[in-house]
C-alpha cells in the first residue's frame, strides 16, 4: 500500500548575507514510528536503515520544495512555484538520522520562522507499506516502510507533537506521527462517512451539519420522487382526456344518429299503434306493443315474455291486420270470387293463429 508520511524535526537555522535561512537539520530517522489512525488506534511502522539510507531514496531529497505547512495535494511542477518557499539540496546519513541541506528564500516564511513560532520541519514522502508485522530491536511493529520517496519538506508550527499525513491511494486514512513520550491526546472528533464508503474525522458541529444536509437531501429526494409520480399520473390522465376529447365528435355524431333512429322507430311504433286505437302517451315501447297485442287477444299473458317474443307477436298482429285490411279492399273491389281460389284468412283466423303462436 502506498502512503504519505509527515515526520517532524526542529529548525536550527542561520541567516545569510542575503537574508536567507540555511540549515542542515535532521529530517528523518530510522526505527519504529507511531502513527495515530483516524479511528483512535495506534499503528507502529518500521523505518529500517536499508530503506531510509537507500541511495535511491536519499537521491529524492535533492531539489525538492520547502512549503509553508503541508499542502493538501502533492507538490509537483504545476504547483511548486505557488507553494514553494525554499528548497532542499543533498541529503545524507548521520548515524541513525538523515540530514539535508535546506535554504528558505521567502521573506514572509522567514518572518514566520523568526517571529511567528513556526520552527519545525515535517518531511512529506511516499512509501510502500509492507503490511507484514514483526519485531525490531525488541519492539513490535505492524508494517514496514519501503521505497521511501521524498515529495516536499514543510515548515510547521511548534506545539503539536505530530503532523497530518494523507494516504494517497485511498484518500480515506488520516493518521498522525507522534513521539511515544509525548503522545498526542485523543481528538474529540466525530466521523463523516461519504456515500462512496470513505470515512473522515470531523468536528461534531460539522458532523451534525453534514447529517442534517444529508437528511434534508433525502427528504427532498423523496419529495421529488413523489412529485415525479404525480407528474406521471397527471400526464397519463391528460393523455386519456385528450383521447376522449378527440373522440367526442364521433360520440356526438353517434348519439345524434342513435337519437334520430330512436325517434324514427318510435314514430313508426306510434303510427302502427294508432291503427289499433292505442294511446301511446306515457307508455314505453314495450307497453305500447303489449297494448296493441291485447287489442287482438285480450287474454294474452305476456308476463315474463322476452323482448323478442313481444316484438314478434306485435309484428304478427300488425302484419295480419294489414293483410286483413288489404284482403277486404280486394274483395270490395272485385266482388266474391268464383274461381275456386281460397279466400284470404279472416280476422278470426288471424286471432286463432296468434293464440296458436302464443302457446308454442
């Protein structure tokens, strides 16, 4: 696992004729260093001599920028001009330590060092963490720092035993380097967990504010979802109404045709009923038909009979009456038949046929 570490040491600088600060301070050391994790646990990491004094590692000190405290991003060619207040030159082994030549050019930074209380150095570097635990000089450790690569050297204020470091791989683990004899007190911090799973320490008021925002956002999201459902429902209702409105002209035309046909049928029914002297006022079509049938056969029992039965009986009554009327007209015009043809059915025979059909 690649990580970034910030280690602390004190400045013991002198001034040049140009006003620059120069020094050859201790900027790193071997041994086990303790890091306080964000969750309050302590992590013990070994910086073995073969890694600390590795030639490739020592070569990464030269030319690296000095910054006013640790930036929240690695120092690169894109931001070194903005962030840099000085520069490191060569670094070398000094017993169990690493010392490096430094020079601070920035006058504001020099004033902070001389008058503002910023008198410590904190080395920022990347490491590959070997998560294999073990024991070194009788002390246990949790991981080994390997492939140490220097990024920058920060000037930091005195008074806190450690300085923050960021895990550049995951950006979710923040820990603090501190001296065992000067352990940093527990921070009274809460935790903020982002939607992606990243977990950060934060002041209680910040946690409360973030959780309130998160709850508000959830309520707003639910409200938006409900509004979207209502919009979908209204859109469906609108489309239905549009379809119904589009069909109104046809419905009106169909209704007019049906009403016209009903009026024509009623007029025809009333005309036929008038031949039987039946009063149609206030009667339904069926009641009119039943009344017509009963003018021919008063004892006809039509209770419970279907509309088709009543309709057929009515049509038969009307048809037979018309046939009788036509036969009467022919007889009146031509006199009695002498040709042996059968006479047309009499009205009485018509009544008998109706009675016969009713019994079937």
